[in-house]
């Protein structure tokens, strides 16, 4: 029994949370809620004397605005009460803080079994509200029943029910021990073990494990440690985790037979080695600023004489599908930890995010067990908002793309940029070393069942019975404390190496670090737990958040441990790194596992896969009659993929640290999304970084080669548009694909794999042509859902993120028109490339044939683009560019409309002379999404200089910036659009305003 | 003595504006010391080595139980005497955003009648219900005793908070206004007059109060972030940098004191 405390705002104080709940219930669920008041409930699971209770009660409520009572407060008038609490074992951040507050108020530390658990009450008023409505509000708006409990009471039921004082505590008393796994059975038996254990290992892998444990030298080594002949669950789970697609990238490492459309056959020996690392190795010969690529938690490049930059972009798709808030917050604080564990430890500079969802206005059926897209979107945003804001890291880039196929699985990209002093204690900061004898130290949060099987699970499609344990919840404040502690420890030289605990938990972090010393000896019984009842293998694999693993020289342990205590951070030595050649795992005085490092890391059999390319036949939409296109332009601005995402974006903090230069939204009213963002890295220096990205899953419906080439070009040209130089741009690739492996459930695997091959080839071709090395990347290869008996696969998606370096941020260029009278130029060739464009997708939808988006997708002339980008760079350096904006979705027409809107000015434009216009039909000229183009403006008195720079390049005058806020767009004598900037702004903003 | 005044900046537990706050004070001519809150609790007397104390922005304790609530609980419990002594010695206290919330939760603001530990006002969740980040225009009131805002008039500053709606019971509000303690207000950029509506009044604050000082003018807190407006390029239209003046004003006052 716990002590129940209820805290309520005084009736005269507005309840913003209640008001928001009522508004969302009305808006999203059409539930007749007239008002809502809320309360916080604390279940204090520790004995308190009456005097102590009185002190706690006083401390919990703000004396000006709220009151608290032990037991129940008298309820306000209500028709239904919904009480939402946590399920046992789920991270309760508010509860943790309340526990600390009690410790302070009472001047005593609560015991290990004493805790505080929280719940929230929603008192709903609404005379027409039925119980079923209240239930829906609970399930569909307030609680995720995977991790939370949700109970509904009528006033009579509430009055009759005794106050709930049962805390959601896990008190299991199972004996922790390792169990042998018998792999001696037939093939079907091996597959059953893999399937039922969520190991995600195929038959070849299961056999490799069986054969390894049968080796005589392995048997004798194990026998000497008192291990049984059969592998233990600790060993099998550890191998399954280390060999998971998530960690091992088996598809990117596979041997692939690729058969082209004409039957030509080609063998590819690892996509990663051939196309990604291959490209970077080629580019590296002419780029001397690569510090560490593909080997660490993040890519590291040289920035200045004082700092390196480290960058990483991750995906967190599966957890976000199950618990959007928890999955997404874990995504952002997780990638933050990647940076904290890069080199000797990075300092966080900024975050990026990007999501692919189904339409939030989707009102069709949703497969059983999946959430409606609006709910996923709201939860994902809120998770990354809270994770980023509470960590004190500003966001600098964000995007959203919408397609119905993301109904099955949303894509959640989270990225972080960090800085690392070039040298620490006189040594290069990117170098990682571990010496035998160093202590294995885990610091940060405690271990629970959170996220067990996260790594293997994300390598599977979403099924109805997908385990709830795959969900973790982030605690940004615990992580922030750990982060500050780690920077102190780093600067004092207290550890030798650092890495984060992400997928696979300790098995991954210790497994990886042990390669540097040649072995490790780990005692799981020493690990601090959130609650009892964890088996050894669960402790090893848990993905509980906010943890880092350090290699600490024994002579520094006392100092490190004392510093951790002073900073309220838990740090525990769990064993030692060794040179034994094996990972040895103990639980107290018993050895529960031993795996040779060679087998652990290199024993996984390679896949051989089949890829076959047949270009899809995609019909084109019917073209509307010739004439004005004002209506089309406004519809394009309203479309989900083009429209402003500002409403949600403003909930992310873009200002903390005070380093921003070009923010995510720019212009006279700060409502135009910047092509790229720019920030300083140190307060008193003018060097800066430029961030951009490219993503376009739509072109994949025609050809993933065109898709990937366009995406890389977009990410690069955005940096160029903001004033960057091709010589100083690095890239990051994130592939999110539907399962491309041929099987019974994936008969079209060879096609999807061919799409992957083609995208990789494009990535190689374009990054080598531009000299833009990839420094880090990630792939997520099983983005399919089979719930509700229906398979939904995402369109093949590549996010290419870029980071550029700028010597002087004051030279940065922004996309908004700046001054009436400036000359507008169209730079770069427009071609008839409307395939899968925003325009064709709009037409196809209007015509009721959503698949009829065919046509030529954008191509790429990299040699010409390189010359253009150099010229744009020179123009920016010379201060000739008043503005520069690169067209993407919606082509030149949308680009002109937005640049004018950004400046709150107008434009009088004629595209007849635009490069490529001759022979092109009007719609193609207006809306084609051809790559490598810019709309730039220049002061009329400097137009000559600009034109001289672009002599011999496709660049032509296309109009004038006007003081009247109106877009007048012609092609020769044909009027194509004539519309006020106010209408443009309204169209651009209205779709997701309030969403 | 003419040495540069020293400012103590508290860090830890989710506070996160230490780097830009340090830079602001140093550019304004002060020395700074970043100190983890736990280290101050361990040695509260070290507070008195400094001429000014800053509670920075961030998310102390994750804003759990209300923004600033738990940090204020701990400070009240462990630092009360030293804070009283510090203010009594004529020194300066500044709180920005979460720091302002902590000062109000403690009672340091409005600090009427020399009583610095009875909370009398509150910063409620924004009227719009959510955290928001954008730039607003504020006006510093000329009649205020606030030593941080002397000679300042209008300024654009970013807000980024979820709980910034200033509230005080009518009698307290009247005394705040009578004493010139409402040192900083949200204004409509078109008129320069106090803003009543979103977005110019971003959170629904009563009397458009964005910042508050105590009757001595030496304790000051505000929701917008002057330390995030130190470069011309910090402003969305590259017309910024004036946030620095607030720190310069405080340093000038300390040099004379």
C-alpha cells in the first residue's frame, strides 16, 4: 500500500492541459466534451510519519496556484473521470523527480524499494458524453495501453471505489540463472527456436552457431569455465543481437547477383563496400578534412583549428510505430548518445529530425494494432520536441513527407551534430583505445526490461504480437546529467574510451569495445537494476536508456566514481577488459557465457541475394487544358508535402546556445523554410556549419536511380544555395527500405533489392562526381507491416543529409527576396521531368487514379551542375546574391511564389527565357522538378557582374522583384499566375495550421 | 576596487543555457564562474565570493511538478540563509526563463517587503497550452528600479517556454505595478504598447508582463532570452545583438556599486 497524494490547480486557475484535452477530444474524436480539468496523482511507496507527510504535501503543490491532499481531493463536477497511469516497469520520469524531491524535503535518501509512481486524472464534463466516448478518449487520445493503464469512472463509480493505493511495482522473485539452449535438433527445430525466441536468425546462422559450439577447442574452453556443452541463453541471445540486421547490416554486406532489364548479369560484393565506402575512399584522395569515417558512432570531419565536427543520423521507425512518443524521444536522445560516444566524446551542437507519415487526415481504416497516422505524428513530434528541448540542444533541420504507404510504418529520422576538441590531453580526440585491465564502467540509467530484443525486433516486420518490451522511454534529464558528467570526466582524462548503449545494450557496447583490448570479463550481477527479476541475458541485452559504457584505467576509478556521485550520476564497474580473445560473462560466481570475439564479430555467414530489375510501367496523368495555373499553384502550396510545417516546428527550440545564424524559418515574417540552415560552432568565432537534406520517396515509383541521384543533388545544392562550397561538404546516407529479401512473404524481393542496388549506384555516381564523401550512414531494411492480414510496404526511401563548412557565417545567403527592383535569375536547365512530381501526383489524385504519376523523373548532369555550383559559390563570395532559393517540389512556380512570400514582396516574372524553356510545354516549365537549379536575385547595379560569372552557363533573367506583394507569372504573352502574396501565404500555411 | 565583477552561473539538473550566458557576461565585461548546483549546495558560502548570481534557462528536473518547482524546493531548503544574505549585501540576481520560474517559485520575485521566500505569483502554462519558440518584441519600462534595464527601451528577443503566463492575485499585481516592478512587457511591434493577444503576447501574461524585478531592482527575472541575442545574426532578420546591453547595464551598475 502506498500513500496517495492528489494535486490540483485551484479552480480559479486556468488548466491548459485540461483545455487542450477537451479541444483535441472535440477536434480529433468528435467527442462532445464541453470542458476538462486535470490532476496529478502521486503514489508514494515509502513509509512517512504524519509530520513528514504534511511536509511532502506542502512541498508538492504551488502555494499560489494549487493544493494537495493525502488521499483524495474532492472532485470537481464531472461526467466521466479517466485516470491514466503506467504499467509496471515502465519508466516514470515524473515519479523519479518526485522521489528526489521527497529525499530533499525529508533529508533522507529513500531505500531501493521505495519509489514514487504517478498518474493523471482527467475530469470530463459533457452531458452528452457516453461511457464509450470516454473510453475512446482514454484509448485514442490520452493513453497508450502498451505502456499505460487507463480506467474510466462515472461519478457514482468514483465515489464508490476506494482510493487506489496500489503502486505499479514489479516484485518478481525468479531466480536469475542461465539456461542451456539445445541446438541439436533438426532444421525445423532450429527455426522454431529462432522464431519463438525473437532471435531473427535464419537457418544458416543457427547452424553456424551450433557448429561453433561443437568445435573441440570451444568445448574445452567452456568446460574449463564450468559451462555446459550446449550454448546458454546468454550466448545465443548475445549472438543473435550482434548478428542482427540492425547491427550487422547483412543485406548491405551480402553478395548480390544483379540482373538488369536486358538480362545482363553482374555480381556485387557488398553494396556498402562497393558503393558507399568505395565512393568515400575515392573522394578521400582529394579531401584532407576527413578524420574518422564509418568506424565510429558518428562520422568525424575537421572543422577548424580547434574543433572537429561529428555527425550522425539514425532511424527509430519500429519503436515509433508501437509507441510514437516513447519511440521518438528515444530516437533523439539515442542519437545524442551516439555523439556523446564519438571519439573521446562529443559536445552536442544541434539536432535534426525528419519524418515520413501517412496523411494526418487519413480517415480510412487502419490495420488492426496500428495507430491512426495523426496520432503517430502527434506522438512522434512531441517525443522529439521533449527530447531535444529538455536536452538543451537546438534543432536546425526538420522535414515531413506524406504518403499513404507510411501507414504501415512511419519513418522517424533523428540526427545530431557534435563538436570535439581536435586534441584532448595532447592526443587526437578521435582515437579510441582500450587496454587489458581497464575497468568496464557503465554509467547513467539503470537496467530494466526496456527494449529487450529491440535490435532483432527492428529487423522484423510489424506483427500483431510484436513485444511491448521493444518500447523504451527516454529520460532526457538523467541523460543531461550524465552528459555534463561525461564532459567533465573527459576533460579530466578519467577514461580511455567511451561508447553508448543503444541497440543491444551492454552486449553491443562491451562487445564492440572488447575488440580494442582483445576481450572482456563482465559480471552482470553487479549491474544496477530498476527492479528485480531480470534474467542474466535480459541484463546483457536490455536497451534501457541513458547509459554509456567507459573503459576506465583502474588508477582513475576512485576519482571518476567520486565525480559521478557529486553529479547524481550512477557509475558502476562491471568487470574488466582483457586480452583473452573472448567475451566472458558471469553472474556472480558463475560463468554464464563465453564467446570468442572472432566468432562473435566475424562468424556470421554472409548472405547471397538475388536482384532483378524490371522498370515499372507507370501511366501518366491526363494534362489539363492550356491556360492559367493560379489554381494549380495554390493547390500545390496547400499539398501536404509542400505546405508549411511551421505549426509543429515552433514547438521545437531553435535558439538555445545562441549560435543560430540562418534559422529553419527565415524572411520578413520568419515563415519561409530555409533551403539550408547555418550556425556558429563557437560563440566568438565566425566559422560555421551549414545543414541540409534531400529526400523524395515518390521518384522511387519510377526509378530508384533517379530518386537517389535527385536526393543527393538536392541535399548538396541546398548547401550551395546557402553559400557553401563543394569542397567542404560531407554527406550521410540513411536507407529505409521494404524487405528486399526473396521469401514466401516477399515474392517481389528481387525487384526491391534491384531498387536498392540502383539507388546505391546513383549514390556512388553522384557523390564521386561532386566530391562529397559519405562519412556515416545507416540502413533500416524491414519497413513492412503485415498486421490485419494486409501487407503494407513503404516506398524505398533514401535520406541524404549534408553538412557544409563556411569560413564566415556572415556570408550566408537566404532564399527570401530582399528588395524591390532586384533582378530575378533562373539558373540551371529546366527539362520535361514531371514524372512523380508534385504536379503529376496532384493531377493523378484529382483524376482519381493515384498511381498515374508517370513521366520522366529528374535526371542529373553532374558535370554541368558542378560548374553551376562553383559559379553560385563565387557569386555568394562576391556578395552578388541578395537571395538564392533552389526549387524542389513544385518546381520554378512554387519556388518563385515562396521566395516572394518570404520577402513579403512580389515578383513580375517571365519564364520564356528560362534556360531550357525552348520547346518545353508550359506545365513542364512551371512545375518540372529538374535538379541543379536556383532562383537567385541580384541588385540591378551588380547584374552585369553576375551575368559575367555565369557566362557560358544556363542562367537567364526571369523578372524583377516588386514592391507590390503580388506574383505575376508569365511565359511570353501567356499569363500563368496572378495572385496576391497574402493568398499564397494563406494557401501555404492553412493545411497544417493547428495540426 | 575596479576589478571586473564576478558572476556565478549555476548549472546542472537540466539547466542548459550556461555557454551563452557565460559568453554574454564576459562580453559585457564580467568574470564568470560556472558551478554545478550540487557544488553550491555542498559549499553554500562560496556564493558570497561573487557580485552576481544567475539562474539560467533550461529544464531543471525536466519541468516535472511544474517548471522550476523542484529546483526552487531544493534552493529554499538548502540555500535560504545564504540567498537572503547575498541579496541583503546589495548584490544582483538574474533569472532567465527557467531561472525566472525558479525565482518566482522561491518568492525572490516579486520579493515585496523584503520577504524573499513567500511565493506570491506564478508562471502558468501558456494560454496556448504548448511550448513555443519565436521572437517577440519587449519594452523595458523607464520608471522601473530595475538595474538591468536602465536606459533600455525596445528589444526583440526569442521566447521558448511552455510555462510563461505571468499570474498574480489582484492585490499583489497592484503592488507590483505601483512599485514599477513590471520591468519588461510584451508589446505589439506596430504600436509599441503592451500586447494583449497572441502572438505578440505569446502566453497570455497578465498586463503583458514578460519580466519582473524586486522593489530594489537588483533581483530581476524574465521569460525571453537576452543571452540568445548577442550577435547581429541571431535575429531572424540579422538586426540583433542588443541582448548584450542588458548584461552591460548590470555590469556598469556593479562597477559603480
